[in-house]
């Protein structure tokens, strides 16, 4: 995984676990990470209440968390 994707994965991981924080950013990078299975779009209740929204927020998957751990142990931290 290149540095650009790894940075985006770290960013979305920082949003995960925080109640009320949805990740809407870096759409092109999120689509690339989704192809790898590291992120997914989801429909939280707060977004489901607004059916006119064109985009769904992103969240990191278990595979994405594992990829981050591996990147950090392989010396790609920072």
C-alpha cells in the first residue's frame, strides 16, 4: 500500500470509534481502499433519516484495521 492510501486509512481509523463522527472525505481514496476491502460505505441511523443524501459515510473494516497494524509493525509508522 502506498503512503497516500496508508495516510487515508489512518485518517478514517481516527474517526472510527468516536460516536457521532462520520467520515465523508477523500472519496477517490476511499473508493480505492474499498476495492481492497479496507473500508466500506454504510448507512448509520442518522443518515438513513435523510433519504435525500447523495453519499454515504465511510467506515474502516476489520481488514483495514489489520492492514494498519501490519503497516505499523513493518516500519511504515509515521
